[in-house]
C-alpha cells in the first residue's frame, strides 16, 4: 500500500470514529487548540469531533459515555502554558478601557469602569483566583466564560462549549445549552413553538427563536437582543439567561472573562405550630420546607438544638434544621427560637362596692377589679347588677369573667338594702344612667313637647347620595356626577350577585389642568351582612376622623387621568348579600367626574368603566345630588328649664333637601336627609339638664358626637321603640354650651328627636 493510500485510510478511520460520538461540552484538557479534535491521552487515543446538529434538532444529546473500545479521559488541570493568569487584588476591581466587544451593548470609555452592569442582587467584586485563574466553592463555586472564546471553566475544570461567546449587534450571546448544562438545570426543546424550556426548581423559563421576549412562569421579560440559532446551537443574550437563572456575575476585562457565581446549595426552613405553646400542655408540630436552586432532591435532614414534641418548662428554646441534597451539599442551618409559655391560668373575678349597706334607690357604685394572670382581655358578665336596688334585705351581685381560652371564674358579693328610700326608680334612671345606655319613659308624650326655636344656615357641601339600587343585581355604574369644591359622599349598597364584587369610587379629571383632591373626613364599614351595622360603624369612623384627622389625604389627578379614590372601600371584596357603607367629605380645586361602580373582584374598574351600563334606581331607596348638605342649627335661647325637643328628618320641621338624579335628569327629594351633616350649636343649656336621643320612625342604630365625644345610640342592641331613650349628655351644676354633630346612619329610620329634660334634684 503506497503512502497516499495509507494516509487516506487513517483519515477515514478517524472520521468514522468521530461521527459516532457527538460532542457538546468536552473537558478542554483533552482537546486540541482548535477545539475540533482531541489530543491523545495516556496510551489510548480517543478522537472526538464536534458534530453539527441538524436544523430540526438544535439541542443534540450530550455525550456521557465514550464508544466501545475507547476510554474517556479524566479532566486534568490546565497546562501552565495555557493557564489564565491570576488577577492581583489591586488590579481586579479597577477595569481599564478595552477594545473587545462589550457585554450586551455596554460602551467602554477611558474611565476605569466595568463594561457590564451586574444583575440586581449581584456583587461586583472579583473572586480570588488560583495560579490558574480559577477557584472552587463548597456551595457551587464559579463558572468562568472566556470572552470571544468557547472555553469555559467550572470549579477549576476546563470545558469547551459547542459555540463560543459571540457578539451580535453589540449584544453578547452564549449557547443556552452550555449555560444550563454548566449550571445544572434541566431543559427541553419544543419543536412546534421553537422554544427552549428551562426548568429551575419551581420556575419555568421559555426562550423563543427570533424573539426578544422570554417568560418566567408566564411573566414576560424583554431581552436586549432576540434569541437565534446558529449551526444548530440556540444562542441567547448572556445577561438574559443569567437574570432568568438568578446568577450574579462580574466582568474581568484584564483577563477577558465573565465570572458567574453558582449557588447550588439547598435551603431549609420550618415553622412551628401552633403559634402559642404552653409548657406541659401543647404538642409542638414542626412543618419543614425544602428547596433546591436546581431542583435536586433532598437526601438527608438534620435537627439540632432543643427540639422536643412537648416542653415541660416555660422559657426560650432554639431549634436548628439543616438538609443535605443528593449532590451532597448541605444547606445553611435554619434556626427558630420557640417561646414556651406558662400554662394558661384562669382569670380572677372580683369587684368592690363603695359600701356594704344602701337605702332603697341609693346608687351602688361597683368597681371591677378582675384581672388575668396573662394580662389578656376579659369578657365580663354581670348578674343582678343595677344602678340601685328597691327591695329591702340582702342582695347578691355576681360577676363572671372569661379569658380568650374559655377559662372563667365568678365572684359574688352580698350587700344589704334598708327600708329607707332615697330616690325613685325614675329619678335614678335620669340621674345615673350612663351615656349610651337606655332609659325608658312614655314615648307617646314626646310628640306633644314644644319644639326648640333655632336659626338655620348651611354650608355649601354638595352631597352625592348613592343608595339606589341599594340591592345591586348586576355589575354597572351606580352613580355618575361631576362636582367641584366641597363634595360629600354617602354610599350604601348590597351585593346581590352570586360572585364576589368590589365597590369603587373612581375620580376622572376631564379638564386641561392637574386637579387636586383632598380627603377631609371618611368612614368606611363592611363588608358584612347587616346594613344597620355598616351604617353605624361608618358614621363612627367618620366622626373619629373629625377628631383625629386620620383620613386626611391628597392626590393630584392629571388631565385625562382616572383613578379609584377612598380605596379602603375596595380593599375587601363583597361576598353575596354583604353590604358596604361610606361617608366621606372631599374638596377639589377643579371639576371632577365621579363614578360609583360595582364590578367583579378581579376586574380593573378603570379599564372596564367605559363598557359598564348605568343601573336603574330601585324605586324604594334614594339617590341624588343635593346642594348645601351641611345644616347648622343654632339655638340661642336657654334650653332645659322645661322639657322640649328638637326633631330632625320629618320633612316638616326639618325639610328634605331637594336635588337632582343626574343619571335620569329628574328631581330628587332626600327622604330622611341621609348624608346631611347637622351641626347643632346650643349656646345655653341649663344646669342639671338631661339630653336623650329618641327614635320616632322605627329601629335606629348609630352614634352622635357630643362636645367632641362619640356616644353610641345605644351601647347595646338597638333603639327599637319610641319609649326608648339613649342618654347622650348631662350638664353639671352650671349652665353652659353644648355642641352636637349628627348624621343619620344608613340602614336606620327617621325621624328622630333630641329631648331635653330637667333633672331631679340630687340628694
């Protein structure tokens, strides 16, 4: 055989062997300087060449075994002649100007600045290197990519990628497979969509050929350049894949390399249940949690510290938890300090009386001195408690207190009532009933009492009353109105749909200038199923904001902008049959279009607003825009020398506000004057005068503000009868002024009376 034939046979043999072994990331110590043909190792020759994938298979399988008859070489350190030189600490941080292509379009300058911006959370500090320019880490170490090269170094071992790092249109690209293989996460290729799907833990990332968009668990992200395929290799921008995989990196322009910090340690944590643990009583449950950046399964767990299923003694105990994954990497220890409490002790019920013996009708002063060893709030229940007693002889009074765990105790004391009488029952009730509690007298007599004469004026608050349809059966606009200056809202609606809904007030600036909306006062209650309760609580919060200023806020609305305001209204979705109530005062410097809408909880109210229908009123409840909704009632005469009354909401002595329904253009009458704020100024109230609140139109549940103090109407239950009077104030021994602020609570009934009664003389 001549020399030419021998050479041809040798070449064919080498080619056939190479074709059987497709290569991707090959330990660089076994490859030639071209990266195409491996050099001989030891006494066995293994010839490996890169096989270009077909167009339909951009991600061929990685070779993990050598063909029969060959030996896969063990990676060896980089020869000294080709080793990357170490970077001295003094020169690692400053980055001089470079001429090679920057990372993802960063422009290099003469200043000593990095040519790449680190990802959020990365640390731009070069890692210390060995003499080979490499380092290892127990937590996963480093992956080093050489610029303009297919060389890679993972934890000191050199590899060769199927394509070198490339620069295209100013953006640095890498093989996505080279990256995910080196990092240790899984991937697949979807031939139909031309997408590479990368899975890391619970995160799923999708990169699509010729697209700048990639997704992480469905959320879209934009890359600096589109993904593309080159010779069957799927290439993506370097910073996009590092960001998607949450890998910090730094750039070393001196040695022309990109250094990625790989963290593959698992993480461990646990929770302790229940939240309160009592010595000798509570069985402790430890609920563990494990995660791995690469989805590696857990192989072992280890507990440390004082882990017990039950603790005998109170105190603080620290428990630690660690896990090892299948790659033999341990997590950092996770610690929880458990507070073990003294076992719950029952509360102690006790009270005192100011003395042991009383006359009939003499006030008995009870002082509750109960306590709980754990300082918990207690529920109190009295038995046979009275302002005074009217049957002579021994009388027992009991008090039971209960803690939040259900433990209770009872205390009883017996006092003696003599046969001598101090006050009658009526006198005791008028003199000693506390504000918010109810006293009873003949309601049939109240209409015949004289009405207080007063001077009436108003403040120019525009009232928007959105209360019809009160029961909302479909999504839509409940109210639409434009207002400027002082604007008051009264909103009260029930969700009568089968889905959870949200209630919004949307403000729109249709002008050409920025508009400022200032919230002065507001009270929001619900969602709950009781209309009366939401009415009462919203008014209480409305008064409280007047006292504290807690609702003051300001927003600037740009021309054409629409935003929800009073957003506490839509924090919680309304379940079917639940009600929301709102009372609020706003001020705007330019006209604002207000829309009150109800929509399904997941919808964007601003986006769907143009498509929502305006709902019809229900024919029973009221809606309308009313001017001058603050009424100022000033009484200058002396009040309280004789019994008298002040009646509100009867449309006779106190006329309804007249306005317009802007959705229909028809006149509206504010029946009951809901939403009107009454400011009652009594200049002179006689000494020893009792002021009570008496309902006349039916059940009432609300509150009133008297001299800056909120008083419930009533403290317990509701005012369900015209014979019931809730005490709101008593004057003392001297004449003086009294200021009453009142607004009708939604869900209650009108009219109502304020009754002024002289008190009996004290004995």
